[in-house]
C-alpha cells in the first residue's frame, strides 16, 4: 500500500439534528478521540467520521444514516463515507472505479456504536465496534403511570429543545394520522410552543388522503375535538402517485413494510412541498411503536419471547454479533428510520421525532415488559395506549383519545380502491394482497435498479485499476 495518500473520502461531514445546541466540533472531537462516554452524553442525533493516523472512526444515532464502502485506488484501500449508496456510487463513477461498486458491499454504521477501521491494506481488517448508548433495560417500576410520565417527559424535553432552536415565527409541520404517536407529538408540541412563549398554532398537522382513507377521517375528528381544526390540512393525492418502485429507489432498501411506509411518506412530503414551498421543519411520531413494542406480531416471524428477550430488538435489530444482523443495513429502527428520513430529505425538510431521541428511548427500555405482560399478547397491544395517554395527561394536562393501531400506509386510502387504481401489477408499480407487497418483489426491484446503473459503469465507462498510480507507465503490482 502506497503511503502519503489521503485514503478517507468523507462525502458527508458532521451532521447533527434534533438539538441545535450541539456543535459539529463537539461531535468531531468525541469521534476523533474514540470517547464513547462523550458521545453518549451528546443530545439529539448525529453522525460523523474522523481520522486518527491509520484509524478511521465513525459514529451515528438512529436519526442520521451513515454508510461506508471500501474502494481500491492507488494500490490500497479508500474508505468512502456518505449518507446514501448512490452518493458513494456517483463518487466511484467520477473516479472511473464505478465498476468496483456493489450496493450490498456498502456498510451501514450501526446506530449507537463507534466504529473503528484500520486502513492497513489487504486483507482489510474487520471493524471494531464500541457502544456509546447503554440503557438500563427492564429495571423500571411496574406502575404504568410512572412509566408513562418518564417516557413522555423524555420525549417532551427532547421536543422542546428542538423547537427552541427553530427561528420564532417559522411554521412547523407534523405528519398527523390521529393515532397515538402523532397525537401525542401534537399535544406535546403545542404545550412546548406555549411554554416557549410562542403560538401553539404554528404547529401545522398534515394528513395524507388518497381517497376515503381512515386516517383523514380520524385526524379530522381529532382536531375538531381539540378545537384546532383551523391548523389542520388534508393533503390529497391520486392513488397512482403511491409508487413502490420510487420508494425503493428513495430509501435504497427493500424491506416491504418500510417500502410501503416510504411510498406513503413520499406522497405526503411531495404534497406538502407543493402547497408550502416555504416550510422547512417537520415533526412525526416515528419510533413510538418500536419503543413500546406495539407492532402486530402477526406481520412478522417474531414471537413474544423474541421481543422480550432482546430489549433493543425494535430499536437496533438482533445486534451486531447476531447471525441475522445485516452489515449492509443494520437492523430495527437503526435500519428502518430511513423510511422517514429519506422522503423528508428528498423534499427539503428537516424532520424530527421526539420518540427517536435517546431520552425517550432510554425511558422506554427501562419498562419491565416481562413483569407487566405476564405472557399476555393482548396486554402488550393495550399497554402503549394506556402508558402514552397517562404520560401525556401528566405532562400536558390533556386527555388524549386513544385510537386503535393502524400503520401509516394502511390508513391513507381505501385499500380495495387503491389496489384497483394501481392495477395490482407486481411488475409495474405493484401491490398485491391489498396493500401488502412481497419481500422477493421488493428485493428484485432494488437489484434491477442497481443492475441498470451498474451496467453503465461496467460496459460504457472507463475503468481504472485499483493498482494504477498516476505518473507510472504500468500498474503497480507490488
């Protein structure tokens, strides 16, 4: 390996969100020093990279993606770091090494870890992983009111801090279905704005409606009950705009439920952007289901035992040492949050969910689910509504109506009408079995999209060998 060449290509820099008090220098210094305690103390979300000699360090939280790829140039490894696969690919193409790229060879930094990579040449060593968020799992009280208060106070503190950093007078959008999480965020945000001496009506709830959707009716009913219907807006779109292929390209992933959610998110973000070109800030309630383990187990291969024995399963997946861990994507919300981040980023929004902040997540992880549930799946499904409503009442004084669980993509339209509008064509903007799409189709679509791009790099673009050194007549082989 030739020395004296900068082999780190950082296409992202330091990114922060969720807390405007955090400086880029604070994040960079903690990453550079490999200081996990300092990283754990940084509020909000962040992602970043730093070099210390031959060692490159990277770290991120749930709300900021960070991905890397090892390319070969100048007779040695180049570490290319970016938020997205296509950004890394475009850089490789610009260096005439696009033929080296494979999206499945990119690696997502797992959330809540500091990753260390040594650039010493072949064979490239495996990364070393160090946790910087170590919540105390399952040791909280069994009193649901106490648990709800701690959880919602954590979310409120994070949310108020985020709102305080937004210029006074700026409108703030909220993806609003009228469900538990978005209603909680609405009530918390309105209280925070009042506490900050601002108008609560600057919080603008938006609900996507592709025609006859249950969410729009639920949301309208909710804002009428709260007396704030004047702040609410229905975003309508043609069901044919619900484009799963576009969603796969946007999130660069193929997990079916995340693809469906992202397709709905794209419709909502596009509709808001068209009507409100000045709007920059968006809130949502993403992460609430993960924190309180409230997803229907019938939608997956998970069991009650698996989610109870793995307290961070929904936040981080099976864990970096597990056989099911995906190095390309990580797992849990660490993987899935791109369903919210990527559509918002694409349409120029800065998006935040207080339920993804570690203060709320830490409070949720302390919940002694084993003791409270006592093996009851029914109790698991009822716990979230009871706990959140209690917390919201204690923090805001408002009695929050609790609606049944419904996924974002399931509430935006009448499923039968939308399926008919899309034609049920699994090859061209595909739905089948109502709204449900298959993982095989999603993965095949993802690979086809990359096959088309990589064909250009392989067949049309100039190829530069990883052994090539400018100025030498022949590639350097040793």
